[in-house]
């Protein structure tokens, strides 16, 4: 069945790079997404990647996609305390109207 | 600037007392979604509307209903809330070419 898996927790030092990893199962996924959720708030779309791309860069964010291994990663350069949040990976599945979310990775940034 | 608006942000209801949560959007998107999110979990899709076409997830309890009177508004009705229904309820919309979903800030429901 459809499943998206992420590691649950990541701790980094301020100024370092963070890499959040995700694996998915639906090889027909057309788009994959990264969302950020701060405490008590909704989900904020950070970036997305089309399945025919290997990499996408947007300012401090770099998304890498390995379709063969069904592996997606989000790299945040120069991580700041304001980046502390839960990051959700999601794949489009079952038609264009449905997203399958991972359980989220909690990123903690310390001085 | 707000694109997906949810009201209220916090709702307290009593066990078994019906409650309605509201969502509106200024994006003119044709798809609207309701998700339930419990602490430290992924959002769980309850149902979605493609225009007026209602799509229920197979495991969404009958206790949850939805209405979409027009493109801009969508409501979530919980007919008889139980303690297990306490959660954050997220509304989202979709209509762009890359099918991304835009979320509202959520309504946190407490059941006493």
C-alpha cells in the first residue's frame, strides 16, 4: 500500500546544514512535497519537486529525488532557530487530489 | 493576504454536542479538503470536495459530515463529538497546476 516514512527527530547546531530524509512507495507519484508546521499552526508549503527532476534548489532549500530508490531529501543550508518545526514529506497518490503524508520529522536547532 | 481562513481557531464543545467548523478561501480553488491531526501525527484526510463532488475516505466515521455551499466555503460538522475527536482540524485547498495544497491555520477542538 501507499506509505511515506521519515525519521522522527533531527537535532542540528545553528549555522549547520540539516538534511531530512523521506522514503515513499508509490512509484507513479507525479509530485512530491515538503511542508513545514510550526507549533499550533497549519502546514506551510515549502517546496515541491516534479518526478522527472533530480534536484530543485530554492534559496536555502535543496530537494534531491532518487526515483530508483524512492528517496526524497530536504537540505536546509545555514539552519536557523526559526527553522525549528516539524517537516512533513508528502507524495501525490491515488489521483491528483490526494496527498499521503509521512509522520513528520521534528527539527530542533540549538546554539 | 489570508488565503485559507478557518474559524474559530479554538473551539470547545461538550461531549455529544454538535459542533461546526468553518473554512473559507480566497484562491478560487476547485478542491477543498478537511484533515484531522492529532498530536505528533501526520494529518489524516477525512474527505474532500472536487467542486461539488463529495469524496469520503473509507475510514472516516459517520459522525463527521461536510457541506460546501459554494466555491469559497466549506464546513465540517461533527454530529456527536467524543473525547477521541479532540484534535486539530485543518482545511486545505488545491487548484494549481502542480496540485499543491494550501492549508489554513487550523481549528483546535477540545471536547469536555
